[in-house]
């Protein structure tokens, strides 16, 4: 369906297009029920984008409706018109430009680059604390608003957008198929290039943290840390990371002094267990100038790929900033020894009872271990997803190189729910459930 200015979609009147991408188009619209307020309307058409895009649009609306942060766009509603084959997400109208545009134009000085990275780190910490992984952190999904130029330190002058492929941490329903991975190749973490090492890291914060490190490196040094261009294919980038993991090249190739250098190097660690576990730990590094003290091995995000995979077959002790860096923290025991069991007063008997006593001691130890690991396996509030999210049905295959870089407008104007609920449907009652 071709859209034109003046058309009415649901209750919104289209004013002008803001851009178009592979997942849909975004229009500036007028909301007549809100005193003629201007909004951004992200429209996904089934005929153009497929059912997976429907799922992602609904996912983005639900996520943004449950998150509140100055650097996130507000979502005002979601509607579906199945008769016309479209879904619409009503968002804040953000006046600004994507970060990648500004980088290409060379408009940012050092202080501005640091201010942008600081706001991205803060919103990333908020998203991770809410139990979500963004999974497509890149300059094209970071908007620098018009207000940034006069107040770069003002919260909310940098926005993180496009939550279409975000997932709850540890989500058992993956958005990838066998042999496929969703994301943008230059910002994928090394473990995602190996199908055997991908599963345990895909639904964690590890890939977001690595992508932040790549963005920080590009902003400061003007190129990708691998030395490859953004047009490099999946196979070429995978081979480069294999070389780096073998120690054939120095990594990262360049660094900077101070807390920012420490944070960037930590985020760029080739192995997920060596990175900050989430945006909160990243902020702690920036605030304190040192690595956070924590157990070396995370019970919730331990990564153990199969033998021969791109990542190592066993976790390393400590953190690796460069190939020769010493561990930052000493190994910590996973289980603190409890008090010894009460003494057993034996009565003399004619034959030995050492065997039953050993069996009793083993039973007590086993019971303590079961209780400990049962408690350790429970999710914390910060790791629990806020809302159940649907599963996508199609993905981009990992061996495929990405399409030429575009800057769709839907990333420039991007998702608070309306009173009484945010989802409205028209036509084909109940049909939306199949999407």
C-alpha cells in the first residue's frame, strides 16, 4: 500500500515521511485526540516486511511502554489493522540525527564524543537492569538530538532507539535460527561468529557491552578495532576474530589513558566472561577508574562453547584487557564452607562403622550443595523480564553480508502507553495473535 501525505492511518494524519527502511517507514503525524500533537508513526506493512517485522514492531512497543528513561523514546500506543495488513507504533517525535551521520561529517569534538558515550552507557545500564538486551547497539541506533549542541551534559539529549530485536536476558525462545544471527556485522561480538559458541551469549548483555566498546573505539580512533571496513563479510570478520583469539595480533590495537581507556578495553575483551557483565559494571568502571570486584565466573552468564569453537573451551581466570594483562581479581570460591555437622557420638560396637559415617557426611554435603545451587539458580529482579515477549519467525542468515548502509528515518524519530491499554486492533478479530 502506497502512503501519501494527508492519508489517515488509524486516527493519525500523515504529514511528511521521515524515512524508510527494510522494516517499514516512519511518518510525522498529527494526533487529533491529543490537541494536534505531532508524533512519529512507525508503520510496518505485512506485504513489504513480512510477519517477523510485525512481531518486532509489537515487541518494540511493549518494551518501550514498560521502560522509562530520559534517553529512551516514549511509546504512546500500538495499533494493528489486519484488514490493511499493517501495524503502527506511535512514538515521540525526536528532532535529531543518527550518530553515524555526525561521525562521517566530522562534527564531534572530544568532549562531545565523551558526552554521547556517557549517555549511551547510562541508558544501556538502565536497559540491562530491566532484564533486557538490546542486541543492535550501533551508531545508527543512537540519535543525537538538536538540544545536545547547547547542553551536551543534559540527560536525554542522546537517545537509544530501535528495540525491535531486544530480548529478555536468558530468554529461552531465541530470535535466531540454526546458522543465523540477528544484528549488524561490525558490532557483533566475537562469540556470535561461531554457531557453537553463540547460544549462551546471544541472550545476554555480552554483545551489547562489546558493541559499546566498538563504538567507543570508532569515535576515538576513527576506524573499527579489527582494521576491517564496515563492508567486510561475515566470513572475513569471523576469520579475523579467530586470528585475534589465537594471539596472532595485538588486541585492542590502540588504547587511551584513564578510566575511559580501561572501560573501552574491558568492553572489547574477546571472551564474554572477561567483559563487564552489563552496563551497570561499565558505569562503575567509568566512575571509579578500576574494574569492579566480583566473582571471576558468573553463575548466570558462564560461556562454555564446544571444543574447536571460535571461543575457548574453558573460561579464563580474571579479565583480559590485552593479551598479556594479569588477572584483575583473585579467584573467589563459589561456595563458602558451612559449619561442620554436629559430632556423632558413637557407642562401641563389635565391628567398624566408618562406612556409615562417611555415607552420612556425604549426604549432608550433598544436601547443602543442592540447597545452595537451587538458590543460586533463581533469577534476581534485575534479571527478570518485565513482560513476556513474542518470538520472531525469521532471521537474517549469518553468512550473508549486510545490505549497503542506509539511514532510515525510523531510527531518527522513534516508542507511554495510552490510558486503558496500548494495543488497538481493527479487522480480522483475533487474527493478530498468529503474528
